[in-house]
């Protein structure tokens, strides 16, 4: 959400002048959806709500400005569902290793090794 000041972008037809063309192309390349459909300052849509995955529960509501601000206030709700990400990565617990057993294993292997073959 933000005040982007690209007043010449037409969000209905997805066209823009040379100033807003790069921003519009970036928005489309990132598969972002613009949710503000009515002017937020005079006859321009300057305040944008861009999403890619978030689901808005209702359309964006535009209400009158606060105090002496010249921008309207935007209000919306999003649907948030908490999810747990499972981490299947294995971690070694070196502090629980059997170091004496490993030393004995290596010592036994090396004692039966014939160094003359090297």
C-alpha cells in the first residue's frame, strides 16, 4: 500500500504514459493486482493497494480525508490464516555423540591395517 504518484496510469485499461509505463510493466511482471478502483486524490488514483496472494475480504473502501490531508483514507480487510511450515531437515546432535566408541572403532580399524601395502 502506498502513495505512488503515477496519476496517468489507467488501472482499468492497464495503460500509462511514458512516466508510469515502467511502473505498470513492473506491476504486471510481478503478477500484482491493484485493488483501488476509485480516485483517492481529486480525480486520480494515487494510493494503491497491490497484492499477489493475499485475499481481500471486501473491496477497498475509500472514506473522506482526515484533518487537512488532501488524500482520502483507504480501508480494507484481508483474510489471514496462520500456517505451520514443517521443517524436515535433519540436524546432527554432536553433543550426544559416542566419542569413546568412535575412537575405539577407528583404533581397531587402524590396528588391523597393513601399512606396508601403502
